[in-house]
C-alpha cells in the first residue's frame, strides 16, 4: 500500500472516503498514550473515549494534534464507549477504525485492513489476530474467541475466525442503525450478528498482536463476562428462532 501525498493516510484508503479512529480507554494509563500517539500518526482524526477511568491515563491527550477526548463520568462499558465515539465521529467520517488501548494492536496494521475493504462495498472489517498463543495470549482470550465464533454462527451471524478482535473498521452510519443493545464487551459480538441480519458484509484480514504478561491491563472477567456473553447469545438466538432473522425469509 502506498502512502498518500505529503505522508498522509494511505492513498487507497483516501479514495472518496473519510476515516476516523476511536480508542476506548478505561484505566489504561500505562499504554493509552503510546497507542493514541501511534493512531494519530496515521493521519486521521482520533477520538479517545475515557470510560470513567480513575488513573488519569487520558489526561492531556487532547493536546496532541488531531486528538479529541470524550469522557464518561462513570464506567459504562466498552460498547457504550465505542458508541459515544461513533456518534461523535459520525459528522466527520464515513468509517471508524477502532483500536484497543491496552497496546495489543499495532496501528501500522491499519493500512492492510483498509486494503481488505472491497471497492464499492461497505463491510465491517476485522483484524484477525495471528499467533495468539505464541505471543502470550491468555487462555481466556483464546477460549473466548472460539466460544464467540461458534455462537455467532448459531445466531445466524457471519462465519469469522476472530470475533473478539478490537481492531476493526466500521462503516457509518450503517452500524449506528443496527440497534445493538449490548453496552459492554458483548457489543463486539452482537454487532456482527446484527450486521449479518441486516445484510451488511463482514471481512477479515490478518494482523499482528502483542501481549505484555503482567504489565497488560485487562478488564475482562472470565466468569462474569462469559455469563454476559451467554446471555447475549441466548437473546439473539431466541429472536432468531421465535421471530426469524430480520430481512430474511423464515424456513
């Protein structure tokens, strides 16, 4: 992928589209600053959504060129933070790129993900994380990915390999119109199911991943969040069985 004029965003990504970056932050003070710096270097506007952090990790980030900070007074969940960022960016961008603030994603993988978007289409693009076990991914991340992949299919969602990756590109306003109800981690799986119901395609492209052992800040709670995942999938599958998939004929 070639760079645009004067070192701006990749030429392919600039087409006639406008991109923005959204980074949800919750007590990621040790890593958020570097993630936001690298995201801003891509050349697109960046919205940081501080979801009720108490560590001051987002303080001063708005001083960086092209970076805007939104703050929730209390923690509302990753999905709620993403939606706040989407709504703020909707008047400025056609697409939103999301990056986790824990440093596991490399913003330099973003151009490859934009290149995976077929011309003339508006899919959700997922960065499929490679070599998770070799890079030290905790078992909860690897198990959770397989768990979600399976149940997304059972809910008439897309067949994907990494349903829990936080490195994604979402088309606006299509995603805002999907009516996703989950407001925590489950947002990222429910949005894929509802995208399939609405006929919105989903594509994947390989990306790298980095884990930092005990230095990594994660707010994933295995028991609580697996229960929440089960509740979300139960709700979606019940709707599929009882009401049929919206926009598709019942068989």
